[in-house]
C-alpha cells in the first residue's frame, strides 16, 4: 500500500523481490546499492545468517526524481527464499505495491521456481491481495550459467499472467535496473488507475 | 483489493507532530517517531540528527511484524508493546490504532514506567488523528490519479 505524504510531498512505495533460495534477490539489491548515486539511496540493511542467506529481509530505500512536485521514494525488500522461512515471507509481503519474481534459470532449479511462484500466489492471497492483479515483473536470472532453461520454457512454466519478463545476470548487473524500472512503471500506472 | 493508498495531509501531519513533541517533553525522551506498519516514517521529533530514521522505521516495523508472527503462534493477536533495554539508550515500541507504530528512545533521564504511562495517553490522541487521516484518504482527489505516462517516463531520464 503506497503512502502519500502531502506534507513532505512524498510518494512512498514498497517493492518486494521474491523467489526461491539462492536465485539472486539479495544480489539484485546489492547491485542497485553499488550503482546508485549515494544521494539517491539510503543504507542497505541485511538481516542474514552467518552464511549470508537472508534470514528476515534485506532493505534498501531509494529516492528517484520528482513527479508533479512529489518526491518518489521506493523501499526495496527481499524475502528469505528458503522454504522453511515462509512465515517471514508472508510478513514482508504486507503492504506491498509491486513484486519482482526472481527466477533461477538453472534447469536444476525449475521445481524450486515453480514452488516459489505458487507460494507467492498463496501468500498474496493470505495478505488480502488478488494475486492476478498485483503489479508483477518476472526476472530470469543467472543467464550467464550453463545448463539453463530457455526463456520460452521459463515463460511457459512461470509467467502464467504474461507479465513483463527480463533476462538478467544480477552479479554483473545485466537486467537489474531494467527489472526495477519495469516494476516502478507498473506500480505507478496501477496507482494512477486506482485499479485496486 | 481491499487496501488503497494511504494519504497524509498537512493538517494531520501537523497534528501528529505536535502530539509527538508533547510526548517527548512529557516523557523526557530523546527521540520519538511514528512509523506506519509497512515501515515508512511518518514523523519524528527530537535528537534525530545522525540517526538513520529510514532504516530505523523499517526495522521497527519488521520488529513488530516478527513479534506479531510469534504472537499468532501462541494464540495472541499481537504483542502491542515491545521494550528493548540497552546500556545507554532504551527503546519503547508500541502499536497505535492497528496501523501505526510509535517508537520512543530514551535514556537515564527517563524511565520505562514513565514512558509507558505517557505513551498510553499519547496513543489515544494519535489514534484520533489517524481516524481523521484515514477519512481524508477516502476523499483523496489525488496527485496520483493525475499522473501521465510522460510523468512516469520522466523519472527514468
Ligand atoms: N553466476 C551467477 N551467480 C549469481 C547470479 N545472481 C546471483 N548469483 C549468486 O548466487 C548466490 C546466491 O545469491 P543471493 O543473492 O544471496 O540469493 P538470494 O536469492 O538472496 O538467496 P536467499 O537469501 O537464500 O533467498 C550468490 O553466490 C550470488 O553471487 C547470476 O546472475 N549469475
Ligand atoms: Mg537473500
């Protein structure tokens, strides 16, 4: 749920990066953090295990430019992808304005991707959202690795709503900002239409 | 979708802020801030310079969300008050009107008993302002609805 502050002239929106364990959600945020102008981003907070697996969430606040005199601020969160952290994932989806589904392109991770897509739908419903309406972008990550599924395969398996899809390599940053932009556009368009 | 966006106008912002200021004085606190449950900062007052209020807001909301999850597991609705004691500073976190989180940071100049007492009174005031804010959200004629494709595009130039 976006938050509009007429007093400080700000529009705040929440974006959640979702997807199976090790698909590269945290890496997306790390890349954005590294590449954004320090004036335009806050500190990145990672609540992680000692082995750098996300335990609760990563958080990265961004402020983009102004529209109609309002500063736009986006709060980026990642969920912990490991299956047993489901309770935490549900909490982080609360109040979400748009979701990036980060899929791991490796063939061996297809089951995990499918399970995570289904889990996203369930958890969105649980938070009172219509899972067919929430702004969503698919990112097919790890395109640099061998033994990966084709985009057509990933599309057929995961992109059931036929939403924008972007190929990425989060470690080198390919597709990372394209994904973010696509998501922000969907969110602002969605808000504008008041379509929810 | 049941939820719409939440709008905060000058008037309610000013009301929130003066309630926070009063609470800070009455409770001898260092910093007081108000956050929505999704982790966005609404207003703050006090010695907030040098504090990363954005990060604080997000973590306070995460804290309430996580203990809320714990509460559900044992059949409680939520733990509406959290208290964290540090060596120097302490933090009192409480839920206001189901939607907001009130965070009070204080040191030896105050005490948890006093803070708790003052927070209770301030919460009633804040909850009233929140109701007014929610009503103005409903009748929002809004900047957002007026956004054009071009406005959105311009963010990325
Ligand atoms: N080769 C390659 N490795 C990647 C890519 N993206 C992420 N990785 C690596 O994959 C591993 C896991 O990345 P994370 O970003 O921590 O994964 P995560 O999705 O946050 O995982 P959880 O926190 O457990 O949910 C790290 O070693 C990354 O360097 C990519 O595009 N290509
Ligand atoms: Mg992670």
